[in-house]
C-alpha cells in the first residue's frame, strides 16, 4: 500500500470520469511546507497562524510574521498557500493578550471578532500577508465569519493596508484572493450573499459541526452527538457548495472531514472542489479520488441528503463502497 501510494506523489487527483479535486495540506508553520510537498500536496489549504503567536511572551511583529509567511509562500510556489488570519480565543489563549473571562468562550470574543476590535493586532498581520504575496501564490482567509458585515469590515482593512503599502512603495500581489471559513451555520445559510464578496470558501467542519449541533467538539461525554454525517451538517455543506458555484467561486473543506476516508466520497459528490488535510492523509485521499466515479457520487450525495439520520447516511456510504469493490 505504502509503495502504491508513493507512486501517486506526482499524479493528479482526478476521478475516473475526469473531475479534478485539489488535494492540499493543513500546516501550522512554514517548516511544515516541506512535509506537504513531500507527499505531493497541491497547495496549502489552511495555514493556521495561531502557532506563530503561541508559546511566546510577546506579540510577533509584522516583520517576523512576514518572514514566516514569505517562507511558506516561497517553499510552495507556484502552488497556493491559504493563510488564515488569527483564530485566537475559544480554546486558544495568549499569555500576553489578556482576555476577560467569558461564560461561553467558543461563542465569545474570538477570531475575526477579536481582530476587528483589535486593529493594532490585525493590521500588522494583514500587512505581513500582503507583503508575502509578492513571493508566491498567497491567499488570505478570515476565520469565524458570521455575517456579510464582518467580511466587509475585514476587506476594508485590507484595502486600507494595501493603499498604505502602495504609498510606501512596498511590493505585493495586486489581486490576492480573499476567502472565508464557513464554520458558523449563519454563514452557510447566507452563503449566496457571502459568495458575492468572497473569492472562495473553505468549510471548517470541526466548528461547523460543533455549532450546528450545539455540541462541544472536545467533550467526550457527548462525542456520540458530534456527528459529521448529521443531515443538518450535510445540508449546510450542500448550501455552501451550491452558493459558491452559482457565483463561480470554488469551495473547499479544511476541517477533519476533508481527510476522512468515509467522508471524502460524500464531499466530492456534494461538489467540493478542494480538500485540505493533514499531510499524512494526502496520498490516501488522492488514491481514493482516483478510484472514484464522480457522476455516481453525485447521485449518492443526493440520496444521502434525503436520509433522516447519520446512521442511515453511513449505511448508504458503506453499501455504495461495497458495490465498488
Ligand atoms: C475547523 O473549524 O474545521 C477548522 C479547520 O479550524 P480549526 O480546527 O482551527 O478551528
Ligand atoms: Mg475552526
């Protein structure tokens, strides 16, 4: 198996009937780009920048961030690198960024909400990402977007920083794609509206499942209720994918589901264009995609959307796999 997978490093991720799926890797530091390239990832679908901010005693400045983002962009070039802006709060806190105690940190002052309130923190990160865009194919992505207003506010800050960089004579890519994580049910429900203003979507299933089912993704006691194949989750994914495509935008998945062998056929059948996962899953995912019949998976996904429970969806997926083997 290992050798068979290895042979796929330079092969495209394409179904038997010709549908191309982008298989990318998630990273938390520029050094991890090497591992992603080593398994033939077609890009970085999620660069979690939190790690640059964690385990240290002060905020990383623009220059330090620029170097990290540039390194990732250069290592991956010409492949795309999607840099997600700071997703702090919730379970992730910073020693040098005092936050008031919150009753519900996962519903609290986190991610894009915090960044929009703390422009002293957000603007240097935007500048660092823009500057890195001169060295590769950099995309910017905002986490935890719940409304069009937040996307507009964040994009307005990007425009302001672009104007300043231009005035300072600093280079950047003029048309850097700006996308959002779809990981809050509200954003899936208004995906048609968000698609007018975002260049791409990446569905964060870890949080989307948690928020849709009101089910803490870390709580063992309710882990049986944390259901990636719950009909409500599938509908939200479908809505997001369809809205993206109607607006001629692409849609990826970068939560754990993207690397899950059971979920991949369903996600492909729902029309997902890109799957971003841990580097260790990339070759297995490519192997799966290359054995797929997209037309058939579209039908199976439509059937899955009509089922009542996760159990029924899983049974359908198992049955259709058995039929293949
Ligand atoms: C997600 O929520 O699915 C996601 C990819 O982001 P994170 O796991 O960093 O919250
Ligand atoms: Mg998330």
